[in-house]
C-alpha cells in the first residue's frame, strides 16, 4: 500500500502567508457604513491593532510569518496530510482521497493558526489584553492558548447557556489561563441592559459579541479578536493549503477538487486559497465550499451588504447572507451557524471561481461516523460537512470510473462534540431544509447600500 | 532554537516489539492458583487466544509486529518526540526535557498500541467477539476502535455510574461501533447476582471485569481483552520506547532518566523497557515509575502473590500490591487506581533495576497546568504524574546545575478529563497520603503462597 501519512519537517512550516487578494480578478469591495460610505480604518482601530489592520487591507501576495509565530507553530505544525486508504476501500472508489488534519493542534482545531498571530500582533503593538466571544468554546479555547503563549490576558464572553451546560470547554480555557465570563455579564452596558430586561437571560452569540467588542472599544489596552470572516483571519489560515500542496507534491499528486466546510470561511479559505493561486495561473482545479442545508448562506442566501453580527454593530460587508437576524433551527447540531459568508469567499463565489454545495444534517453525521470507522479520527461536526461532500464525489467517481484526486481539510476532532454525536446516534436529530422564502423576508430590511455607490 | 519536534517516517514504525523478559536477570515468576501450584495455559485459553498466550509466556527478545498491525499504526504512528523548550525556559533549568506524545492516537492515548494487536490476534485465531470492562472509558474506546479496524464485535461492560455520568466516552465507543452496556447487566450471572442483591447497584470496575470475563469464558467465539498488567500488553507498548530511542539518537541525545506514570504498568513498560535493554548491556540510565501517593502500590505496597482483580477471579500474580480490595479514596481524580503493579514492573522494581516515586494529587494537577501553559497540550491526569516527577527533577538540576537529559511519556491528552481539571481549578480536590498501616491490614488475608514453593 502506498504512503498513508505524508509528513513535513518543522523547517517546512511556511515562511509566508498567501494573500488571495493579489490573485482576485477584482479588488475586494470595501466595508460600508449605513450611509453607504466606506468605513475608514479609524473605526476599526478602536478594536484592532494597526499591524493586523494592515494585513486586513493588504493586496501583497506574500506576507511574512513572524519567527515568533513560527516558533509556536512548531508545537503542532506542520500537520499531517493523510491518504484515506481505508475510506477509499470501504467506498470502493477509484478516487484518491487525501485529508489535511488540523485536529493535532493544542485546542484541537485549525483556529490556533490565527489566534496565535493575532495574540502576537497585539503584543507587538503594545496591547496587553484581548477580548472575544465564544459559543461552544472552540474559538475561545484557541484564543486562551494563544494569549498564554505571548503573556496576553484573554477575556472571553461565553454564552451563558453554554457556560453552564458545556463546562469542559470552559475548563480548557481556564487551564490555559483564560478568564471566562458567562454572558450577559454586568461588566458591560450591553450586558447590563440585557439583564435589566431579563435577569435570567441565558445569552446569545450576538450579545456575547456586543460585550466583547464594547470592552475592547472602551479600553486603550484592549483589543478584540475574531476567529473567522475577516480577510486577515483567512490569510492566517493559508498555512493549511500551503503545506498540503507541498505534501501532495511529495507523492506526485495534485487535487482535481478541494473541499472544506464553509461557515465563516476560515477553514475553506485556509485550504482552498493557495490552490486558487494556481487556478488564477491557468491550472485546472475545482474548489468547493460545503455548508449545511439548514444554514445555507451561499446556496440560498442573497449577495448583499449586511452586518457581520446580529446586533448591527459592525460595518456592512458585501457577502452572501441569510440576514443578520438568522437563527439556525434548534435541531441543528453541526456548527457552521453563521448567517453570512466571509466577504472574500463570497466575492470569489459570486465571480464563479469557487463552488458551493449544501448537505443535510443526518447524512453529514453518517459521513462522520463512516469516516471514524474507516480512518479512526472522530471528526468535529463542522468537518463532517466536508467529508459528506467528498464521499458523495468519491461515490460518483465509482459510477463513472474516474480516478479523481480529492483533498479536504479535516479542521478538527470531535472530542468536545460527543454530545452532538450522541444526539445523532440516539435518533434525536433530523434534517431541516431552510426555506428559500425566508431569505427574502429576513433580508428585506437591510440598509439599501451597494458599491460602487449609485450616482 | 534547536529542533522542537522530532518526527519519524511511517517506514520507521518498529518492525518488532522488544520483550524485556529476555534481559531480566531472573525469569518472571509464574502465576499461581490458590493451592500454590502454577496455573497452566489451559485456564488462560478460556479467555485469551493461543497466539496472545504465546507472547505472554515468551522469552524471545524480539517479537515481530504483523504487517496488518503496522498498517493500522500508520494512522497515527510514529508519534512525535518533542523537546519541551518552553517548559525548560519557564523552569529555568539546565536540563533538557523531551516527551513522547501518544495522545495523537484516534482514542487519544497509548492504549491503542495494544488494543490493535489484541484485536488482530483474536481475528487471526478465529474469534469474532471480544469483551472488556471500562471505567472512565479510555480502554473501552481503544478496544472499540481496534475491533472496528479488524471487523471484530466489541462488547464493553461500562461501570454504570460512569455510563450515566460520563456519556461522552460512551458515545465515542459507539461511534466506532462498540456495544456498551451499563454494568451490572442481567446478561451475566455476576450481574444478575449483583442486581438481585441491589437493583440500584451502580457498578464497580471489579464487577464489570467479572461480567466481561464471564461472557468471554462462557462462549467459544469470544475472548477477553485487558489494557494493562499482563506481559503481552507491556510488550505491545514497547513501540513507544523503541521510537523514542531512535528519535533521541537523531538529535544526538540519550536520556539520563526516563519517567512514566505507573498504574498497571503499560505506560511505564512501553517507554522504559527498551532502555532497560541498554541498562542490561551496561549503559547508565535511570528508569522511574511515578504513582499517586493515594494509590502507592510500589512505594508502600508489599511484594506478594495477590489476585489481579478485586473479586479474586484471576490467578495469583507476584506483584507489589495494596491488597486486591483496595479502593482509591473518593477524592482521588487522577487515574492510576489499580491496587497492584504489573508482575514484570514489580519484579524489576524488586530487583532494583527500576525506581519508583509517589507524588501528591494537587502538585500533580499543578504540574499538568504548568505543562499545558508552556507546551500547549493538556495532559491526561495520569500523564500529569510523570510530568510532576520530571519537573521536580528539572528543578533539582537547576539547583545543582546538572544539564541532565530527561525523557517522559505523555501517554494521552486530557480532553475527556476536563471534569477532573474543573474540580482541581475550583478547589475541590485535596491530597490523600495513603497510610502505611492500611497495607498490612488489607493484605493480611491473602493466600499464603509463594514461588519457589516452600519444601
């Protein structure tokens, strides 16, 4: 049997991030205020350091990764690229399936690829504290770890219901020294207002974001960190695709198709953007974002300027959106709950440089379990979306006889998601196909702005 | 900074296990019946296949690892050897600290190193089902995974209180297709007897063992699997030390001291035995088993023939023991709860070829957290014992200025143990120094047998 694990040495950790903006046919559309005018950097500087903002707006193709960041990456990078021999055999497919496994990071997902540089840049810029919000706790864990690496205080507003019902991620954050608060708190105006209305408020992600941003904006020593959506976050994740390309080349392969789950876009951007560089240079490769049919921002959403958060606190960004008040149905257990899609991914999708598919929940968990039984690793529910799409493609290859090379990003393990697996295994989950009609309804009141501005 | 991660290629997965029996000054003492006579293989064949029993009794130095087993190992082996640069810096020690990280396996610990060959040998010998018991679920997970790899049905008796209170390990076992039953069940005589006495019996590890062994003994198609204590289990774990030796040699190092937690001995045997081969050949290296002061079998136990299980179902084995009725105190959260020590480790300790130390619980969790904050990985509580001893030694090196090279086995991650971390972080744990007086009391009624038999 040919090689199963393709490893790189620590000296092969990328020295530069790849910035997809350099290869986009059109420049990214600017963030706008409700008045339709571009939002200048001064607004962003309230909550982000200048060095990160510079990356956010850069059009340079290659951006150097600081040595201090690469030093921390050595704790788990380069990550393995695996050939899924056993899955191929179970499926009886002529396709070759490869996966890049990011679950070996300390927090168990790809999120540390950006939390570490974000902590580093804040430290460099003289900030000693960062805030963030977290729901289930994946992003909060990644920030806690990163803050500890650079001696930065981390303050996490964790949705209260998760804080109480999912104590393990909370303990993980605390183990790394993070300060975790059940949101709403009485430490912010947003929190106090919510508690005044309802002292038993169990919180929401939107409210936790408001608290984290409010604290960051109100203190000179504190910034805000975000785990997805923005350009610099996707930039940081490109280490995944850059390593994967090198590893595939070591075994003489190049993918026909690259798959990744798509929520806020950091996983997809991470593995797919470096291949988009080749596509821009004329190479044939298909890049497929995979989303849940219950949160189908690209496959059913509209392409419009919308807020990044549910409270309308952020600038307006042009993206595929289900409306910023979108709430995933209660039955949805698989993550990727964001109402929109990152502006970069959205623009590339709009320009037909990438594709998107949506997969149903039950088939997604079934794919995760089929994968675990073949390959051992139990994938995070988010990662299962990519696996579902890959298995579907591999089964098509079985029918057509095409020996395609398929690559996907296994962004994290499911050790903290066994509750969702349990709900699936005990028959408590069902499919929910988000109705197209609801999209028009939910987006009808968005500010009527666009870019370029109508004359 | 010198290399952090030292990786091997998949072709470097060991081709043979190292059998320490070949290098012991005296042959292992035989298991005895209560009458003082050695127990023949026919008794063991009721619950183990012949090919495993052959390994259990072998004195061959090198035993080949089947290709089919090495194929599965490729899913996570060779595991990384890490230089703990950041921990060294935090401690300010001149010591060099290396750790072998086994938490990258699908089930998150070193246990899969033996569950995989055990499933393979059962399959080879024509058995289609295996049973086992599990408490918190670490071993049950490893067997579920291994059974799935070879198409063997796995039946796990899980202590009922854990089944209900720790559903996540249960879901993990089920994800890999394992059948998990809350013990006591009404499927075995042992279970029915317990339920007749108390219908609300919440189970114990001893009872779960009895159920698993009873089912295995009563069916021709079924065997029993064990995750520690026995010779073949420790043999299978030697891949850890064999890889570590090679990895250290790649950076020109050889350990002055090797540390590992010691409960049933599989972790310690795995990393330390391959170095004992060198010691037998005259090389200077110290091998240190680390146990909790609340379950101090080597440091406070007696060296005597005792049962391997609490019900007295197994043959008598010569080992360091606290008495087979030993129960760790309720306050103990750190694993390594076994009343005895594996016969091989015990004999080597008795012959002063290895050392043992005991560490208190609070200092153990403190060490785990210090490690997590320096190196990222959150260690399993069992692994924290080894870390505590390594940190203590590194601090001694700081005082003496000795630049010792220290190696330890980080046997697993703590993702399923955050409940214990939470108890530590919230001040709910305390130290318990097991009283020496209790040992004599608890071992006074053991069968008065020994080997060689008194004339």
